[in-house]
C-alpha cells in the first residue's frame, strides 16, 4: 500500500538505476458493527532494493534484488519474511491511467507489486516547466498526482501539495513539500481516502534530471463500509437476480506513524 510514495527518475532516462526503499507504518484498524467496536494494531517495516532498466520510452524492466517485510501487532508476533516480489523481474508500462505491471510470463504481479513503476512520475512534483531554482514556490493539485498516490485504488482526488525550492547548490535542488490529498476509493463500499504529508524533502539532481533521495513523514486514513448482500424475495436467475446491499458496519484504518526513505543511484 505504500507505493504511492516511491518517487524516482523520469522513465526517459537511458540509465540503469538502483532504487532503495525503506518505510515504517503503524496502523490502527477499527471495526464497528452490530457486535460493537474492535481495535487492532499492525506495524509494518519494509526494506527493498530494485534495479530499473528502460526498455522503450514507455516501459521499464524492474528487477527486485531484495524485499523484506517485518510485521507485528495485535495477536501478531514480530516476524520478518521476504515478500512475493523478492528475486522476481517485472515489466511496467506507462498508460493514460497509471502504470500497468506484468511479470515475465505476462501475468499480473502480487499485490505488493501492482504499483511498480509509479515512482517514475517525479515530474508531477516539479513546476510545469520542469525547472527549479532557489526561492521558487508552486502548488501541485491532487488530481494531477493520481498516477503517484494510489493509482489503482483512488479516484476523484482533491487537495494539493505546496512545494518550494530551498536551495539549488552544487548541481542539486532541495525541494520541500507538504499538504493533503483526499479521494474516493474505487472499490464498492469504499469511502474517503486521505493521504497527508507533514514534511517531505526531495533532493533532485539538476544535471541528470532525476531524483537523488526522498524523505517523507505523513499520515494515512481510509474508511470502508461493511456490506451485506440480500437477494430480494421472488427473484432468481431467470429475472435478473435483483440484489440489495445493506450497510452493516464500517472499517476505519488510520496511521499513527508513516515514514518513508528512498535513495536512487
């Protein structure tokens, strides 16, 4: 769920790039239904390394050299295991609606890999002309960040990020950003999804036209209705299987901690 934060080089680059990713998330899930309210905690720490190689102007090959996930929480003893991405290679292609990912056999990737390649949208955080210099300030609208923030799960994004360039010395620009993006989930029953950046810092290599590092601290919150499907009396396959969906509860997920660190070489 954390791929919305992986911002990296532009896909037009012909260079092979190593992306090292680390994140820490502490989540609280509250379920409210006819039985009352239940709260569960889940802590996730992720460490991964990928090598990306351009294939053509729209497609990149992404090799996962390592991918480890440590988790703990309510009724979950601490454990660390490789994810389903470890040791595998994928092809990610830019489309009008985001990045489409397939493995080497043309099959869909594991859930952890559905957003591979979304890190190639760094230009969406920069000014419209792609140029940055010390003292510049600009705003990025939430609707323009859909390809980066939950590209497969969110729609109708609103909000914005306020960005500014603190310095541009030694061939590198230091861009800070903060703000909030809110959207609606695409799945049935999904409510509002909010992603807030408290502090973000992007170091951008002006000569190579690509990111060097990213640090981010923020928060996440989402709600979803629990639905019960009821078939109306007297209906059946011959007359269309008319169904009614009734809300029987609600699930809220929010973060107590969300931190991301990414480097590009």
